[in-house]
């Protein structure tokens, strides 16, 4: 055997090993699922409870500070302003 044939055989063996490892990776990837996909209801409920807890906590904090005693129109304007700022910031950071 000459050097070129030996190199070709070596490369073929490496190529076969690489193909085999790719097949194993694809097989294992298809069997693994995200935790969110396996337990969607559980995580949905936990996320909902977390959002409600944060909402009620902020509402209680705003009541204690007396910020909810003002005109509701001010709250609407402040909320829209906050949403506008966060939306603009999101668009700028996405680029």
C-alpha cells in the first residue's frame, strides 16, 4: 500500500466515526425534550402564580406609598409611558 491509500483509509475511518457520532447525537436529541414541553401545565401554573404575586405585591406597595390615590388617568399615562420606553429599549438592544 502506498501513502495515499493509507491516508484515504484513515480519512474514511475518521469520516465514519464522525458520521456515527452525528447519528447518535441526532437520536439523543430527538429523545430529549424540554422540561417546559414535558410539564406544560405545571410550569404554566407556576408562571401564572409568580406573575400574580408580583402584581399584587406591586399593587400593595403602590397603595402603601399612596400612589394609587391619585387620578387614574395619571396611572394610565405612566403605564403607557413605561411600556413605550421598554419597547423602544427592546428594539434598540435587539439590533
